[in-house]
C-alpha cells in the first residue's frame, strides 16, 4: 500500500535524496536499461548482507521483467567494490570462527549464477578499485569497461584466503594459468589498461568518459534484438565446455529460435527497406 504524504517539491527532493543515500543498491529503469549502483561509498562499496540481498533482488528483477533489456552495474563514489566488508568479520571481537563457505553459498554464488544465466546483456562500469570478490563480480558480467585509474586486485592471499566469487575460474579461463596464478598469489594491482591489453576486460576509457560510454553502450544493447543477444551470450558461455559437434547442434537450435522471433523479421525487413531496425525484444 502506498502512503500519501504531502510536502513541497523542495521537500520532496530532499526526501528522495535521503532515501537514496540509505539504499545499499540504487536502481533505476530507463530506456530498457536497469542501472544498478552499489551504494556504500564510505566502505568502497564492500558487501554486507543488506547489499548482497539488494543486488540479488535487482538481478532477479532483470530476469523477470521484460521491460529490462540490459543491465548496467557500477559503484558509487571513488571505488567500484572492495569485496566483502571485513568489519563484520573482526576476529578481535571473539566468538565462533566464521563459515565463509556458507557466505559464498548463501550470498555470492546465487548472485553470480543469476548474472551469468541472465539472457540479457550485463555491462559493468568499473569506476575505481575492484578488489577481491568485487573484481570477480565484474568479470562475471558480459562487457566490462573501466576507468583508466581503476585497478583490479585479487586481495585474498593477503588475508589467507583463496580467490572466490568465481575468481579462480574466470581468471584461469580468460588469462590462462600463468597469469591467473601470479595475480592470485602475489595480490598485486592490475591497472585497467593492462587488464584490457590482457583481454581481461573489454577496454579502459578516460575516467570522465566512463559513465557516458557505458550508458551509451547499455542503451544500444537495450535497443537491440534481446532474444538473439541472449542466445549469443548462452552460446559463447557454453563454448568452453563442449566439443564442436555439440556446439554446432546448439548453434542450430539457437538459430532456429532466433529465426522465429519478431525481431528477426524486423531486422530483415529493415535491411531490405534500407532503414534502421526497430527491435522490440520479441
């Protein structure tokens, strides 16, 4: 039930700003793009349970809502995400030792699976430091843009842990064993331009151009043939786990599905009529 509240427009602006400040994830949907901003800037957007739940809720929304045709993920303030908030894990406070496997199974892993299985493009705009699980959540997205000043750090070895949130999987598959092991064991920062040169992200851009370019990319993808883009994502993610014969069969089936969409008919018609296609995501 909505509550009716009377205030002036000036008061309304203030109220809205206060609510936004307290949200662990800020979300908005415009032009088919669900924009998600991790919003704990005073903690470099490190995860606590509230932010875990909020992010998962928004990614679930992206799965369920046909009006969402692309997702753009970024961070508030000077960092993208510093991984887990270790303030919640201070051993000096005493008590039982934490079950970090439970944390992964309850919070990180379900969200990562949702991102990977979402058959809509997910763009990540890394606006600053991406450390630990923060870096690995970025690598789970489909296209990663990063500000030139941004850096990626596999910080786990500094506190006696292993790369989680899919890090040991994604780094090895993208970079190969030698670089994956060096990044994980040494925990040295990898600057955005070098990450792009290595193929770990799509590209590095000037800091002041990051969100402008990320927004334009997200809106372009949101205006595209959503089903075809989702099937393309599915195929590319499956390519590393099956042989050519199985993959050819999968391409056949996906192309059959894509060829029956309204967007395919519109794409061909637009091509023949020499005009831009207007896709509806159907």
